[in-house]
C-alpha cells in the first residue's frame, strides 16, 4: 500500500480509503490511486490484519466452477471438499456461468481474500492474467479444462477418447447418418468431443459431409429445437451424439415429443440422474467428476506444500454405459 501511495503521490490513508470504497474522496484522487494500484498489480488484502496475527495461511482455497447448481460441477465440488476437509481447509466456491468477464471477477475476489490456492474451471482462451499471481507464489490447478497460455497443472477427463468410443459404438450398430449436438465451441471440452466424433467417422471412411454437426447450441431448449429441425429435414439422422448433459435433456425432449425415442439411437456425454429409468434407458459416456475434484485437490495440496513436481496434465478415464438408446440398430446393422 505504501508503494501505491508513492506512485500516486498521496498518503497511505488515502489509498486505504479509495481501495475500501469509502466516500468523500475526489474523482481525481480515486483515479490516481486506481491507476497506481493497477500498474503495481496491487490487490487489497481484506484479511491482512488476521494474517499478521495468525501466520501466513488462511486455510481456505477458491474453487471456480461453471455453475455450482449443475450436477457435474457439484460433484467436482464434493470431490474437492472430500480431500480438503481432511486438512481442515475450507472451500470457497463460485460460479462463472461461462462468462469470461465474470471469470476474472471471481478470481479477483478470491485473490483479494488471499486464499492459499485456486482450483479453476475457465472459459477464456487466455489466462495470462494469472501470471502475476503465480509469480507471487499462489498455487493454481485447473480442473475439467486445461490451462491455456499459462503453465499450471490441469486435471481433465478423456473427452476425445470418450467421444471416439461413443461414435464408434453408433457406427458399430449400423448407423452412418450421425448427428453431433454440441454447445459453445469456445469451450475446450466440447471442441475435444467434436474432434473425437469426426476422427472416428474418418477412421470408418464415413464422409464428414454425411454427418450433421450442430455446434453453438444454447441449453436444453436450443438442443430440443435443433433436433426437431434435424428430424424435419429431408435426410434425418438415424443416431445422435449429444455432447453435454444439457444437450442430452434437450435431445430427449425432442425425441419423446416426436415419438422417435425407439427409432433414433442416442448416446450422451455425461451421465444425468434418472436416465437409466427411461424406456429405453439412455446410453452415455460417463465422466467421474468426483475423481476430477479429488485429483485437483490433491495436486493443489502438493503445490501448496512446495513439493518438487513436474508440470502435468492428469487425465481421468470415461466409461461407456450401455442402457438401450445407443444400441438401437441402424440401417447398416450387421455390416461393421
């Protein structure tokens, strides 16, 4: 804070008042202090007094997830908590809702509270804004999606391999007119799943032009409408690969509304509660989000303990679960 005051040409008390949002500070002074703080990459430590009294640790970490009310994110959260609870470390969790600006805001709030480490799921294509904090020694691990343009450990699912297995399964059951229903193409996991889908089509000699690829689909309703549109086409798909849990729900709604759930094969990526109770049950490529959370937490603890570790991306296998929908035979059943 003294450094900020020196650069801004004001007193330390003025810096404190500006950064704490106190009134009765002129706009000119507020602007000078803010510019100086940004230039020095200074963040107000809201727990500074407590840290002076109790040592250098807050015994808290920040966990940023896509959405804390999503079942997949919630399972990651639980996995992180399972590990951290053994070490008496609390987990502060926030959602960023696939918003790059919100992502930076959440990280900034965690850092203001001087958490001991961060576990992050991100959407931005460049996380260079974390470099300065890493240089300060804050331990950071990425979960579900890898770090981009920065050197941090990551824990991810085998998205590509899972998509290959799902596509191969549909092809093996006689389908050649396949549809891919995916979400935001900016998200790494969905790009990997789409890459696996088309790579397996290539291996089977199925022209990519024969597939229907829908990316950028927004939520359950977007998937429902997209599937209705495909089924209304002149050459509708005989099988669908829904690449996200929300895509699965939207696809299911459309198939059941058309009475086509027993005619069009479906495999989803991610398991969703109660999918096994439908008729037919929904075949899925299941991830293990709880294990993702555990591994991310264990890796973060190792980094916080300053253990000498090589930078690494840890992968968690996926599992193809057959329940009936993915085994509906296609026009070429028995040929491959």
